[in-house]
């Protein structure tokens, strides 16, 4: 569960999830409150789970480690995936 409120010059942007559903309210949206679906809903759930890292293992049961470079530094990349190809 997570609620995020961001103060913009044009008003507030509010995102809320209860772990199963998610909503967004913002003055630049066509409706006062919009229910998120599809990829937007999954993204909201993942954002909320990232605040409590122990939940990430349940969301993404398969993990791979890769290596790459950023500038001159070696970097490890951790990629979690779930059934259906969700990352």
C-alpha cells in the first residue's frame, strides 16, 4: 500500500495503491480520479513493493545477474521476472 502526493505549480498529483488496485488524481488528467489498469496498474504495484524490498522476491520469483559498464565502472544488473514475462 502506498500513497504519493507531489506538489506541482498547476496543482497536486496524487497516486494511491492498496496492493490490488491503483488510482491517480491530477489537475492535468481528463477525470478527477482515474483507475489505473494494465501496465500502469502493474507499475504502481511494483513501485509500492520497492518501498518494502522483501516483497520483491514474491513479485519476481526468477532473478538473473548481468554485468555492464557505466563509464569506466563495472556494474552488476539484477533483473527480476515473473510468470508472463513481467519485469
